[in-house]
């Protein structure tokens, strides 16, 4: 079996990682300044949607409701 290695058309550099870290730090500051409270419910919903999307990419036909039911 001759499998080609996947090579993305971008490179993760130190600059890219530093920019991502900077953005995350700024989001944290804005969250604290605005008085927003973390939302575990929203985080859970986003995680379930992410799992559902990942499964759909792999041609899995489970609905979002079915994926949610698995994790209840």
C-alpha cells in the first residue's frame, strides 16, 4: 500500500504560534473586562457540534441529537 503523507499548504511557524497566543491573551483580557462569565453550557454545545461535524466529515450519518444522546 503506497500512502502519500498529507502535507498542508501552510507552515506553522514561531510567529504564527506567537500571534495565536497573543490573540488568546487579548480575548481573555476582554472577557475579564466585560465581566463575561464562562458558559459551560455553551462550551458543551460547541464541543458536541464539533464532534458531530468531525463525524460527518468521516461520512458518519449520526444526527446532532444522536451524538448528544451518546454523551448524556
